[in-house]
């Protein structure tokens, strides 16, 4: 894949995670953070980084757990 596209995915993922912390409401924060973390999973796979992939997979699972717990 084109390195510029890979970098764009990483930047977009980081921007979404950052924006999620500016939101009000736990549900909205978690949902936007899930999208950002999912993009980071794709980014981690593209750059062959196990640490980025595993961390963000864990984050997605934690967010899903707490969203289901609150429902």
C-alpha cells in the first residue's frame, strides 16, 4: 500500500481518538474512540506493528465491554 495512504490512516485514527476526548457523554466518547482505535488496528497491521494492533484491539474490547455493561 502507498505509504502516504498508510500515514493518512494513522493521522485520521489519532485525530478521532483526540476528538473523542473533547466530546461530552461517555457513550459518545467511547463510540468515537472505537472508530479511532479500529483505524489504529488497521494502521498497526499496515505497518506490521504488533504493539499498536494489540493495544488498540484491547481498547476496542474494553470500550465494547463498558458500553454493553451500561445498556
